[in-house]
C-alpha cells in the first residue's frame, strides 16, 4: 500500500497562491478560469489521496477548506488587477474580431471563459463601438471580410478554383454568427476596398 501520509499532504494556500501567479504570468484569464485551474489542482490531490487509502470525509473536508483559500486568492488577484474580467473581455473581443469572429461568436467565447453575461454584453458593445470609431468602418463587417479572406470567397474568390455555391457560402457565415445582411455586404465588396479595410483595422 502507498504511504497515505505523503499523499495526504494537500497543497497549502501558499502553494496555490504561487500556482496562481505562475499561471497569470503566462496566460490571460478570468476569475472563473483561474478558479478552475486551482480547483483542478486540489482535485488531483484529492484523487491521489483517495487512491492511497485516505478517508473520504477527511479528504472532502480538506478540499472544502482549500476552496475557501482559493476564493481568498482570487480576491487578492482581483484587488491587484492581476485578473480583471472586464479588461479580459475587451482584449479578447478585439483579438477575436481581428481573427474573423462575429459579435455572437465573441459573446459565446467569453461566456465559456466564465465572464458574466452582463459584463460580456457591455464589453463587446463598447469594444465594437470603439473599433468602429477608430477604423472608420463597421468593426463586425471587417471581421466578416477577414472570414471571407480566410475562406477565399466573395472579394477573395480565387479564379483558379471552382466557385462555391452561394447558399453554402452563406451557411459558413451563419455558422460563424454573422447575419445574412452582413455576409452579403462582405461578399459583394470590391477586393481593393476590402483589403484596405482589413489592413487599416488590423493596424490599429
């Protein structure tokens, strides 16, 4: 049998704090994202302790205590602005739009990252408005143009390739969260204008 005393050495608050700092030094994340990282670390310990023959109640009690410590760590990181869900949402929105994601796709992504729904709506709307003002063009339209260029459709159709069926093209945009009206605007734009809009948008 394994030595349970070793397996029972649960991560301390200090260890979890250091793990949080190490993760934040490498990745941008949300409060919920960091919570999940730390909880997984605690759960991995719990599974090891169970396999080593530890008492389930004792393990559960220790996990609960560590969950309280995790919330304190999250509060501390929030106070230091090391995690800031609003800034995360704005930054990720800008990045995703530049990669050809629609407003709806951006919102769905942020929700999966644990950003609260009201914060998502505000951050996405504000960022879209700001980017539109900066670029002088509809930011979501530019995102649709970026997708068109990736898929080589609309202004970016290649003459050496067989033309794709219009409805299949529209379906691609629909799956990516763009409305039919926005897709049509992107698909019917002249290539030079589309290229210029993308270049200006990405240079901001």
